[in-house]
C-alpha cells in the first residue's frame, strides 16, 4: 500500500497507472482505453503485449499517475498508449520484442528500457505540440523491437529530436517518403520575402547544417559566383536523418502536414 497526495491509501497493484493511460484519450483517442486494457488486464485482451515490455510501461504509468499538471498526465498516458499501439502492429508484422537484455533489470533493478521509457514520456509531457506525443510513444515501440539499436544510440536520437522544430520533423518525413511520394522539382526560394516561406527555408537549411539532410548547405563560391539552386527533390536523409526518421516512425506523419510544409515554401507537389 502507499499514500496518494490526498493522504488516502491505494493499492500498489496499479489502478492509478491504468487511469493514467486512459487519461491519454484527448490526444490518443479511444485507443487509450484499449491500450490500458492490454497493459493492466491482459487476460481480458484479445492480443498480448510482451510481459517484460508491459511491466516496463506499467511502471512508468504508475510513476506518472500523480503528476500535478493535468495536461502532462494526458500526454504521458497518450505516449504510453501509442507505444502499445505500434508494438502490437510491429509484432503482428513479424518483429518480436527484443530479447538481448534491453528489458532485463541490472543489479539496481533498472533495465535500459525503463530509462528510455522515462525519457520518452518526459519529452512527451513537456511538448506543447501534441502531435509529437504519438511519435515519442512510437519511439518506445520501435526501440523495443529493434535489437540493432543500442540504448546509447536511441538516447542520442531522442536528444536530437528534442532540438528540432515540429516543421523540421515533417520535412524529414517528406524526404523519407520520397520514393512513394515524389518531392517538388522546383528550386527552393533563394531569399523569400514571406515570413512563412523564410521560416520553412531556415528549417530546411538548419537540417542540412545539423547533418540530417544531404547535400550540406552550399559554400560561397570564389568571386561571388551564383550558387546552384537547391530543390526539395535533391534532398536525402543522412545516417542521422535516417535514425530520427526511424525512431519516431515518421512514415506515419499525416500527408496534410507534409502538404502544409511544402505550401509554406510555395512549392507545388510534382
């Protein structure tokens, strides 16, 4: 037993954690209740989440249940619900939860998965752009089924994600789906007067500088010769860009968001 903030006793068995996941409904929709059932009432569920991963997510849910800021509880619950959603999808597609020690507690009783889950939920709690919450939950799921991604690499990717604007993540999504949705062939504006276009171009250039997109920004030519005009169709994800794209499952970014970014640059789809 433990005491809640109002002094009443509650069972450590987890009703608070289940409520926390269900609280994510304003962001994650009715799927939050299904995810809560999978985590906290597995015998009654038609599908299963690997018990080692479920235990990790239950611990984070219980620890987050008494957060003092209501909207942070909503985001935390939604992130965990999204993690459950994508895990079920990945496992059903033949990608089992990893068995390489990622979910195994160390001598202190903590597993790498516990640390990562806390970090991802913390990021979800703190973002005002609530569409990101979905992808931070997906990061947990993608890592849980990816034995090639060690915890250090994932934490690096999560930190890098926190440094990017929402529009930059959408740009990475657009470049990552270029094979199925071709990017515009028109040159990017050189010095746009419109603030929306200027801001969007700054985000693209910053992604190049950070090494998430190739080619890097063109260096000035001797004598002030004109630089070649970059096109969206010229852009490619670098290794760093692939990491962020994969961890956040940016394939799931909505087409409307990609269209909006291209619209800000005033670039029609080809």
